[in-house]
């Protein structure tokens, strides 16, 4: 139980194996004191050793396990889970980054594929044009060949031969011009076809080169995407492993809490809970540090005696003030196990005999536990009221046997 420092504390049970807790205003948190390695496998091995060291004795559950060992294991496992959850959170962030990279690479691959498809279509179109041009060349050659053959059946005549065979000068000129025109047409057609072929081949070569580059880029992107996917798969496998370890630790914690609750139950009989509030403890009260009481979250505010609300010592201090109108300000040095020494220093008597209206201190663990004695029964057992018996900041009452009550130190404020 915590006092004015607001931390949760764990108690050692030397004989009765209970796990009540109560800390001081200045006590540092147990979790801050716990050193945990950043390497999860070491966490698991450490947690497993702690767990096995407690629950396995001669191959069976030990019956004489001290309550603080339960809490120590729970704290260690909780610390491991906290550390592991941090690792999982980091892995989830990395996984999101991997997935984002994969998506971006896929977009680039899709864009390249669209460009490749367009260039393949252009390549096919150019090839078709080249084929058509070649067909045109072949057709033009056939026409020209027929014309030449018609004109020059006996071979290419000389100018004199043409002149000699001409009927007159006009006929000679017509034949000469026709021959020249045919030759020019042949040359022009051949040049045109050659230029068209060169242009189509250049375009095709450019498209072929572009296609090769795009396919290389696509291959590189696919390789990068595969690497990202592999890292994502590894990341997800790590997350699954860590989550499995967290689940295993949580299962161990549940087992330890069940064992701890069983040990707590041995403190007394007839435990009765009344919820968050009880025993007259204020629901909402004004104090030096603000409003405090059972309607406020546990350890959220400080009471009039410098102690955190809904802790065992805060309730005990309130009961003393309620009964006698005065309670020393023990905040900052108010651990339950410090109260007997504080009382003696203040001249307040202590003893081992229970009295109604006294504060019972159970000196177990690092901080002890404080209870208000409601009544002393004829058989020597006592009825006590308390807060935070089960680490939840709730009020409860219970009957403690005479044998157990003999282990308490009592502070007689009146």
C-alpha cells in the first residue's frame, strides 16, 4: 500500500504469506528500481527463472512461499511485459514503414507497367508500319521495273539511238523527257522509302531501348519490394513472438495473483468488501494539496496528513483523527512499518495487546500494513477495518485470529 509518495508497494509475508502493501510519501516506485534488459530473450529467461524458482520445489508447488516473492515475480513479469510492449510498438511502427514502402514501390511498378504496355503497343505499331513500308517498296519496285522493261526492251539506248529512232525532234524530246522523268521518279521513290525505313528503324530502336530500361527498373523495384516484404514478414513474426511472450507472462501473472490471493485469505476470515468507500472515509474532502477521498482515483491526491488517498495509512490516520480529533502529520515518513517508531518518538505508547480504537501494524514486507481495530472479541480475535488490502484501494473489514493478532504492533493514540 502506498502513502504520500503515491507508489504501489509490495509486502513480504514472513509467516502468514500475505501480500498487503503500504508505502511512504517519499518511497520510490518498485518499477523504477527494477532493471530490465532491452533484449527480450533475456527477459524471458529471467522471468522464467524467477517463476520456476518459486513454484517448483521438488517437482511440486511449494506451500511456504512468502507473499513478497509473489509480488516480486508479478512486478518482474509486468516490467518484462511493459518492455516487450515497447518493442512491439516499435516493430509496429517499422511494419507500417515497410508496408508504406511496399505500397509506394507497387505504385511505381504499376506506373512502369503501364508505360511498358504503351511502349510495347508502340513497338508493335512501328513494326507494322515498317512491314507496310517494305510492302510499298516492293510494290513501287514492281511498277518501276515494268515501266523500265517496257521502255528498254533491248537495253538502255544511247542518246543517238533515241534520236535515230525518233520520227522527229519533238518525238525525241518527248522520249528523252519521259526517260528522265522515270529515272527521277525511281530515285525519288527510293529515297523516300529509304528515309521512311530509317525513320521507322530509329523510332523502333528508341522504343526498344526504352523498353529495356523500363524492364530493368521494374526488376529492381520488384527486388526492392521483395526485400521490404521479407523484412515485413520477419517483423510480423517478431511481433507474434513477443505477443506470445506477453500472453505467457500475463498467464503467469494471473496464476501468481491467484496464489497470492489464496495467501491473503489466510490473514483472517469473513472478509467483507463494501466497494470504493467505507469506514466513514470521506468521499471528497478538501486538503492542503487539493480534494482527496474515496471518490478520487487511488493515489491521485494527498490527504490532510501528507498521505496518498485510499491507502491503508491514509485510512488509519483518518480513523485516528475521527476518533480523537488529532493525528500527527506523518507524511513523508509514514510507511506503516515506521508508525510504531514514529509513535514512540512522539511519546505515543505502543504494545502487543489489541485494543478497540487502536491502530494495528502488521510489520511485513518493505512497508507493512496498517489497520484500524474496530473491536476485540472474547476469543482474542479482532475485527479490523482497512483500505487497500487487495491492492485496489477499496475498503474492507475482516476478522483476524488471536494467533495472528499476536503478531501485530498496536499504537494507542488514547
